[in-house]
C-alpha cells in the first residue's frame, strides 16, 4: 500500500478527525491556504489558467457531475412562490458581484447567508438569503452558518 493510499484510507475512516484537523489548521493559519494559492495565481495568471483548464479537461466527469449537482440543488432550493421581481433582484445581485470583480480586480462571489446544503440548516435561493462578498472570505466561510446571538 502506497503512502497516498494509506492517507486516503485514513481520511475515509476518520472524517470527524479530519474536520477537527482542518478547523485547527484554519484557526492557526487563517489566511495561509488561500494566500499561498492566490500568490501562485497572481505570480503567473496565464500558467495558473492553463493548469486549471488542464485539470478541468482531465477530470471532466467530476466537473460535469459537480455542476449538475449544484444546479439541481439550487433548483430544489428555489421556491415556487418567487415573483418575477424576486428573480430580477437575484439577477441584479449577481450583476453587482460581476461588476465588483471587474472594478476591483479581485474575485467577488454571491454567497448564500444560510447555505443551501448546510450540515445543520438549509437555506433557500431567495434574494433575502443572498449577498455579495469578497471571494477569499467566501472560500474561508465554506459551507458554514453560525448563529449570532
């Protein structure tokens, strides 16, 4: 058994320990993971784009499955009672994020305040559950929802 296979087997057998490891690492190095990747992308964006495209081509099945699952999940979490005005507001929020990305030369995402597929709660794809946030903050937030008291 190779080292990779042994580590993979451990990860599959100990998901709760892996989550704890990730939390401890994120607390200890809050910006390290994202910053390291971002520095690499910023240093040579053309090379980073080529690597990303090569990965998408190599793992096309995963990309297609992931996008299909995301679309299906969003569709399932979009209520039938949304009005055309609500749908317009959603499109506007996505447009604002796109404009911020273009103007600020950094990635801005539309984030669901209450995640669509959270561990403890599941939100809806409605305007009141959307906001635009810097991409780096959204990546760090991941799929979490913390109740503020």
